[in-house]
């Protein structure tokens, strides 16, 4: 059988040979369990090598000093970046605990989890929280008879809409904007499809550790 990546995102519903996506508003916490059940139902009966849940959504707003941010954007950032992954992880583990095939969770982190940036208070703190959540779940799974493997991976700076948003932000809201402008000018942003392929290749090769916090840029390419 083949390996299938299971994702919930704001993108339209999609089913391909390597991926199934179910359109989801990650800020709507009450709907997440049902959306994940729908995703798992779509792969029921298929011959799979593994079940992989990838938590990759991230929200930068409010992209400004915390003292200037309003209540709703702050809450939304924590919902999407940290609460939604926590709920999805919990539900994924519960719903698949009787399966014997390998189950893995890859949480997409960021260098911002350990590097503070003025204007990125919510993003940095939620990514730090996601890394600690990853480590805690790994500790819990170590006590399980049928453990799920969970890790966090910081993929580096990727050429996405998020980066465009950073470049369009004023310096008073994000003082280190120049760093990301320079990365763009130097063509140092990674292509999303290449990062996704490398992520799945490294996962399939078993190179992500249980509870590991990995930096994709520091991992050696596969032969």
C-alpha cells in the first residue's frame, strides 16, 4: 500500500493519490472533531503504510506590538496556532488507538518558537507552545501500548503568502522586516512543494525522533 498524508486546511476539498484534504475553518473549534472524523472515514478500508496527521496551519496576525493588538486577533492566533492542533492531536490519537498500522503526527513549528521577534508575540509564543505540546504528547505516548509517534519540524523560511504578508508589514509593526525582505531579494525562500516532499521523505525514512524538535535545514539530505 501507499502512504497518505491527511490534512485539514482552508483549501478546497481535495483527494489525490498522496493526500486527502478536507476544507476546515481551524478557528471553529467545535467543528474540528467532526472534520477529522470525515477525513479518517475517507481512508477507512484503504491499504495504508501509515496514518500521518500534519498540523501546518499558522497565523501571524496580530502582526504588531502586543500592546497595540486587539482581543479578537490575539484569541484567533492562539485558537488556530495552538488550540486547534491540540484538539486535533487528541482526537486523532483517540480515534485511531485501535489501529495497528503506524500513526504519526508532524507539527510544523518555526524558528520563531525559540527566537523572539518584536511584533510576533502571538506567533512566537504559540509555536513555542506547540513544541512543548509535542514533547508532552511524546512522553504520554511512551506509556501507551500502541504509541503514536509525534514530532515538531521547523521547515525554514518558505515562499508563502505569510512571507508576502511579512514583507508588506510596516517597520513600526515589525522592526525586523528588513531581514525577510533581504531573504526574498536573495531568492533564499524555499519552494513549498519541495519542502513538503522533503518533509514526507524524511518521515518515511524514519528520521524524525519521537518527541523530536527538528530543523529541516539542519537535516542531511537523503541519499
